[in-house]
C-alpha cells in the first residue's frame, strides 16, 4: 500500500505507478522475486487525482454527511503484482471488521488487468470502477458482473472510427495492433464494424515489442500496400515502442489514425516522427476542467507522504537529484517546485483521463450516500456503519448525478457510462513539437447518424503531406454510366466496374444495376441519362429530300414545257399522229406522277399517308392507261390498212377515252376498298433502329398495297407486250419502239424496286419509292415525247405530212 488515509468507509485504488519489472533469480539459491523499476508519471497523476477527489468529497456537507471517506492506494507492476494488490485491498491488512474492508475499488488502467482483477472481485460482490479500461469485452456481465467504468467502451470508439473513415470515404485501410486483450479484441470488433459500414481491411498485423519478424512483416506491408490510411490500435506503451522503431524508415503518404490510448500524448512527437504523426487523427477523451486539481497536483511535496519511498523516487526523477549522497547528482531538498519541470504529471492544462478518475470516485460516493439514506438502520445517526457489499453493488448500478464540473454520470445495464469523444488532429511544427487541435466530436447519446460532428471553419492537416483529403480506396467508385460488380476473389471494396450495355443507363455512383431506357428514349454517349430518341423521316431540309424535290419539280417543268410545245404545234402532223388527245392526257398524268412524289416527303400524317399511296396508284394507272391506249391506236391503225378491215370503227376516240376511264376506275375501286377496310396510317417504328425512331406510313393492309402495285404492273406488262408486237411498223409514223423502250425502263425500275423497298431501312424506304416514281416517269416522258420535241424544234422539215406518209400505205390516218 502506497498511500492511505483513515476514515469511516474505505475506497481502494490500484495503479501501476511503477510500470517495469525486473526479475531477481538469486542464482536459484533462494526464491526469485521481482521489483518495479520504471516510474509511470501518468499513473501517479491518477492516484493523486483519486486522493484529491476523496478529500473534496469529505469537505462536502451534503454528500455523505457525517461520514468520512478514506482511501487505500496500491501500486503494482505486472499483472501478478496488480492482482495481488487488488486481493490485498479487498481483504485489508489485519482487518478484523467489515468497516476495515474497501467498499469499492477504483482501477485499473489496463483492460487485461481489470478483467483479471474483476474475476476475483466479482466473487466477493465488490464493485470495481475503472477509469481507463476500454475493452468492449468487459461489458460481458456473465464474466464481469461487478465491473463498471467511467471511460467509454471501445465499442463506441470503434463505431466512431468507422464513422470517421466513412465520412472521409476511406474504404480501404490497414490495421496494426499490439499483443494484448485491449488491442486484439478492439481490432476484431473494428473489423466487424468496418464491414458493416462498407470499409475493407487490406491487412491486420500484430506488433510485438520483442519480435523482429513481426515488425519486418509490418514494414514490408506498409511499403507495398495500396491503402493510404493506417489505424494504429495500441496501448500507449506499445505505441511508444512502435513509433521508436518505425521513425527511422521513410514511410510516407500514409494517413495515421490513433486510438484514445495514445492519440493525446504529445510527448510522442519528435522531429524524426514528423513524417508519421503529422496530420494524425483519432478520438480522445473529452477535455474537462476540475477546479483545484491542478494546484493540488503541483503542490505535491515529499513531506506530504513521508512514509512513501515511491514519492521520493519520483522526486529524484523529476528533478534529477538524490536523497542519498552522490558525486553525480545534487541533493534533493524536498522544497523543489513542480511548476519548474514538464512531464505527464505536471501537465495540468486540461484533464481527460483524470476526469474519469474523478467521476469514478464520485460514483462510489453517491452509491454509498444512497445506501446510507435507506431506512434499514444503516444511517449515520444510528451509528451502524457496517455496510453490506451487495448493497453497495446494487446502489452503484443506479447512480445518476452531475459532477461539480458539469459532467453527468450514470451507468447502463452493462456498467458503461455515456460515451463522448473529441476528434483531434496532430499539427506538427518545424521543431518537432505537436499542436493537437480539436476538430470534431463524437457523442453516443445522439442517434447513430448524428453522432459524428466535424467542426466548421476548422483547419485540418492531412497525413502524407497531402493538401486535401487523402484517397484510400481499393477501387474508385463506379461512375454513372457503369455498374458495380462484386469480384468474388477480392474484398467487396475491390469491385469491378462494367460499362452499361447498349440501351441501358445508370445515373448513380456505384449503381449495382443498369436500367433500361423507356422505348422512346435512348442513352447518351456516357450512358448516364436517357434522352428522347431522334426522329427520322424524309425531310425537305435534308440533302436527299431536297434533291428528290428538285427532280420532281424538274419533271413537272419538263412535262409542262412539252405540253406548251405540243399545244403550240397541235395542228402539225407529228402531234396529231396517234391521237393527240391521249398525248395531252398522258402529259397531264405525268405531271401528277411527278407531283405525287412530293406527298412522300415530310413528316407523315394521317392524310399524307392515305394520299401518297392512293395518288401514286391512280396517277400511274392513268399514265399507263394512256400509254396502253396509244399502243392500241398504233396497232389498230395499221390493221385498218388491210383490205376489208373495219377495226378503227370499233376503236375510235370515244372507245379510247372509255378504255382509259375503265382502267383508271378499277384502280380507284381498289384504293377505295383499301382506304375503307384498313387504310395506311402514321406509325412510330422503334424496332428497326435501337437509337432512333422512324416516323413512317404503315401500309395498313399489305394486300391493298400490293394489289395497287400489282395492277400497275399488270397494265405495264400488257402495254409492253403490245408495244413489242408493234415494233416492226414503219419508223416514220410508229411510236411502238419508243413505247417499248419506255415500258422496258418502267418495268425494270419497278422490278428492282420491290427488293430495294423491302430491304431499305427508315427514310430510305420512302426515298426508294420516290426514286422509282421519278425514274419511271422520266422514262416515259423522255422516251415518248423528247424525240417528237426534237423534230418539232430542230427538224421542222420532218414535221410534214409528206414526210410522214412517204412509206405509209394510202389508207393510213
């Protein structure tokens, strides 16, 4: 026992003020033993904070009135000595009554030691309140039923670390942890929590202070790994050792994340570690102000604990002096001022871990206070001060109070207090010192999505000499236009990105699927949005439409010009030959043929779809009927030259007109039936092209369309046969050869039209049909009328009855 004070109720405390053991084996001539050598300034600070708190409580007239609280503080190094100290604390030294036994125990800082201690304490129902044991495993009430803590469980720190990495989108991280319960269990829990948040662990490597092989593996991994964020999950002593080893290697480009066990230890900073610790982040216990504690700590004198050899040893270390005469150091006077030295003990700017000791002592005091207020006789006024330990344990479960510095204290069903952390950032200076800035907070009392808060307008320094948030991902997110696919042979963060198939899009990052565009839409080039499909139809504005329109107009102009020529020379023999009336009717029908091609150009509408096919069918039948009439006139005229022939009597002008009318009316009836039963209609074709919409005229009834074409073809073939039969008639008068050649062109055009029409896509289908109309119309116009116009204009001497009758028998007309 290092420090003690007598009183009515005893509070025990166990701290590792000596942290290093040395084994003395006595050459095996006597029982070996160990003694503690290295001093731990921080643990002395914890012990003195406990003493300060007890004295503050004793000065409080409201809390535990009439009862003085005493303390017994034990020191130990190594788990065996610490467990021995705990057993000694609860059993008392030569204790003869229950009032000589501790009511509760404060400590220890180490999770592993606290767990071992509680296995003994729980069997005696003695409550243990730890100020720094953070392992989540200690929340298991089956193993540690009397364990409580004023420090947050690592479960909350781990959740905070995962939220921190998720916030900065660090999805690919490495973990280095030390050997021991605190780090091993914490790392295992972090790996599970990280997986829930979609964070992948590239490596998880153990570190030991005595194993060079483990360090070599860590070093090689750091140099070769692709993750830029490293979590250093270690206790303070291991962190010091690891940083001492790693500082000589130029490990750069890493963002280091620390745990609360070491992240606030500014003494870890040095110029050699600047490339490692600069920009480091981590969660630290919240800073607090405890009035009077700083003066109490700095006011320590060896004379305050005259029986403590440990205080003298600390004093010699603080001031580099000695209480024993020595030639190498000055003599200690005991009057030295602690304000003149700088170490963990004298750092009293803010209190973090010390506040947990403060809360731990108060929680026991409030439990005792509640117990003494009950009506079972255990009241200060009754004089019965013997308190049953089971009752202390029950009352500490329900404490709920606010300390003098404004911190609320209560325990949940697992003995845990409310979790609150500061997010800190290391900002290294040129001289190797560090300024540790608070840049955020994690408060477990809020809903999970609101617990992590980053301060606004705060300067954050990043690790790896980065001027912006470091990237640490196995694979960059799949951009819109691609889909995310899990690779079964790699961690989930190392996914693959595939471009969306044709006709599909993804408009979100890391989209698991690509979505089909609606039928009227098509993806853009990046495949991240659906755009309306462009519509396609033969337009006057495009080159092909403009050219076809121009040829159609030229055809109309030529037919009109020939009509004018024929009209001005209508009394000449060459015009009057072969029925000039049919010639003018043929020219009129050819004009209509050229004009009907214009109905095929432009955006299809209901009326244009019905007009284009019916007008084409009727005008072409009218045209072919006229040609057929002229062919019959030629045949009949020459047959009339035979003796006793009276053919022309039965095929005069009236019969010729009726022939043309009847042939045309048949086509009109076919078109009327087509339009009545199932007419053509405008159609949106989205099947032929995937990326565009074809505006077309659907045939309605395919039978009607092919009936119209078939009838035209039947008349054309009939006309061709008759003209072919008349080809041997005299050249001067005969049109049969011209008609034969024109019909040959006509038939050739329309025979080739059929396969071209069927196989041409979109607007080219319409273009093929217009081309067939124009080509066949030009063929008739040029072959039948141009030779006559040539004679009328350039060979007028041949446009005479004498020339035409030169080789004709006398009875010709």
